[in-house]
């Protein structure tokens, strides 16, 4: 799955594409992590702790979902130095 999702954001809300919500390839936790990341657009570089607070998932579970999203080629991450 290497499709690019298009999100739009307003100061008070984030629009989530139906393709994300209706995806049979993504589990509910993966969808939740994508939605949390979309909240930070256009500079979507939230940390694990930020995603954890928004989603209610443990930091370990967030890391697991991020790895899964990378393997599915839905998300690309990079390590921040510093």
C-alpha cells in the first residue's frame, strides 16, 4: 500500500480522508496514529509522547504502529538528531 493520502487542516479541526477511515489494510490503532499525526500538519513531526497523549496508546504501542505503517509504506519516518 503506497498510496498518498491528502489531508486538510483548519485551526480547529483536521479532515481525514475516507480512504484512511475505510481502509481494510489498516488496523484501528494504525488509523488512530495516522489521525494523530495529521493533527500536526503541515509540519507533521510529532514525537512518540505527543502521539501517545493524543491517542491514549502507550508509547510502546505507538512505536509498534509506526513500524507497521512504515512496513506497509503508508508512512515514512526519520530520526531527529539532537
